């Protein structure tokens, strides 16, 4: 045994050790290469969690609705991925990502401020150092409005490095591949009126949503009657229209079409009815006593010594037919007040000139009644009326319009038990369209007087809406007063 040991090759043991080390080195190289290959394949397939910042030239490229492309990846095998960030103020749902005209369908939400990665299959092969792709993202806002972010072109490196972090989502082939509306075309919803009897000054309401809306056309019986420029988006809009004879006493349809650079959005026509009746008068003064009556003057009226037109109903229209009514200096042109109540409301005066009246349009609220025995309170004053003027000239009168509220009644004087005086009535409402006036009184009525600290409060100030109208040396009275003490 010893001789066999002595006769063995003295270099044999060192050679075995060297072979073992060389084998381990080769094995380690193979393992490293395998890991690198696996990493690259995983990156190209988008199956890892995040995209490295070295994978793309883009950084926070932001489109409509606050969507940003944070990073993107394109592989040599036609697979890729994109990371989106919701930088808006509400959650959104990603519906479709279009890459070079090819739809990739999803149904995944991104909450405000969060990132989400999306796998993309069958995109154009990224077989160069860099490649340019066109990208559009269709999504639904939290309010249910379909929108699109068009990022136009994005330049992507044809390599990827994968880090852990954000989870990628798969395409959803069950959503049908339907791209939702872009959302930039306006969406219009009509509100009122809808099959309702309306006044001759008609309030229409509609809601519109869209991006950069340039105008909305108001349409009656398929004809554009007015245009509203630059309306507010995502809001309810009130549009007051004075129709005149074109929609008197019959049923009609209305619609609103809103336009921006992407196209025109419209709604389904809705019906409404204007119930005004045509009642032709002579050139004399008269009582206007039919609700929804439409009274037309047939000539000038001169030397009027009393109130010319006494209104005893709501929703009455006086059309002067461009004639002139001349008063005696101290009377009323139109009187729509009541002896002991709120003034008549929703009346209209059109196409007429009043001159030499004490007050051309008079519709004040009646005064409250004062207490007349111990411990009796004063009653509130009544409210002023409401009137719409269209093409009316009221300059040559002592006062143009008075729609003030009535004064509150006094508490019974001299007794502490008379705890309350009446509050003043509220001022009325006037809409002036293409009209000329010199003064208007919309004051709330004064509060009644009471015992020490029991005075009534003043009524609220009325409302004034001017549409292409002019004040000449105008006096506007708006404020009532708190009642005094006894």
C-alpha cells in the first residue's frame, strides 16, 4: 500500500482541485446568464411589477383629464407595457388604450394620485434602438363622462429593466372592444319646461358637459332663436327667452345644441306649451283681467287722466304694438297692485312708450294692518309684483317703475303687550330687455313700529335683471328700513 502511494503521481491531487474550481466558475457564469435572460424576458412580457426609468424617454406626459404616462416598455416580441398615473381630482376607469391604431381593452380604475401598469400585447415590434408609437387613452370620469387623452407620439427605448413595485393588469377581452365617447363632444340634458304652461317670458333650463364649449344654440320648432356663447361646463344653465308672437297659444318643441372643436352635441326635443290668448283692444285704456291674456294696442292713447291699464290677473301681457300712451302727469300707466295683498306677478309689457305719468309701471305690495287694540300685533306688509319689459320706453315719466314691498303694520301703541310689529313686504322683480327707464324702486317695505324693541324688520330687496337696457339719469331704490319704536 505504501509502495502504491509512493509510486502515485505527485501532481494528481492539485490537478483535481483546479478542475473543481473551474467547474464551479463555469456553473456560476451559466446561472448569472440564465438570470439575466429571465429578467429580460420578464421585462419584455410585462409580467414584472414596474418599469425602470431607463426604459423610456417620457416623464409625466399629461393629457386630458389629468392622466399622465409615467413610463412605457416595448419588447422585441411585440409585447409591452405602459404605466399611467391619475393626476386628476376624481377616480377614473381606463376603458381602452390605443397603440398605433390597435385597441387594448381594460376595465380598471385608478384612484386619484395613484399609478397603475397595463400590459400590451401585439403591438408593433420594437426592433431598433428606439421606436415611436402613437398612444390614446380612453377613460370614464368619476361622474360617468367618457373622455380621451391623446398623447400623440411617445418615443420608447427597445429595452427594459424591471423593478418591483406596481402591479400590471391584463387586457380584458370580455369588454367587447367598444371605445367610449371621447367626452370632448358636449353632452346636453334638457330640464324644464316640459309639457308645462309657461309665461311669455320663459325660463328654460339645461345641463351641459364637455371640453371648451364654444356656444350653445337655443332651438324652438327646429329654428335657432338665440345663441349662448362660452357657457359654463358641468353645470345647470338657465336661459330666459321672450318669445313674443312666435309661440303664442300653442304647443312647440325646444332643444339645445352645444358645439366645440370636436363636434356638436344635442339632446332629444322636448315639448312645451305657451297658453297666451290673443285679445285685441282698441286705442282706449282698459282692464286686463284674463290670466294668460295677450292684449294688443291698436293705436296711440292720449290725454289719459286716470290709470290707463288696470291689471287684475297674473301672467298678463300688454303688447303696445309700438304705439305711445300719454298720461296726465300724476296717474299710473299700468297698475298691477292690490288693495290688501301681494301685487300681481309674472306680467309683461312690450313694444310701447309711456310718457307723462306719475309712475309708468306700478305694482307695489299692500301695506300691513296696524293693531287697533291692546296686545294686538301689526300684520306684515305684502310683496311687490314682478314684470318683464321688452322694447319699452319709460323715460318721460316722473317715475318709471315701482315694485316696492308694502310697509309692515304697527303694533298697538302704548302697551307693552303689543310685542310685535309687522315686517315689511319684499320688493318685486323686474326683467328689462332692450328698454329705457329713468328710475326703479325695488325696495323691501319698511318694518312697522312697535313698543320699544318690537319694531318690524324691513322686507328683502327685490331683483333686477338687465338685458341690453339703459338707465338715463337713473335712480335705483333698493333698501327698506327697520320700523321705529313707540
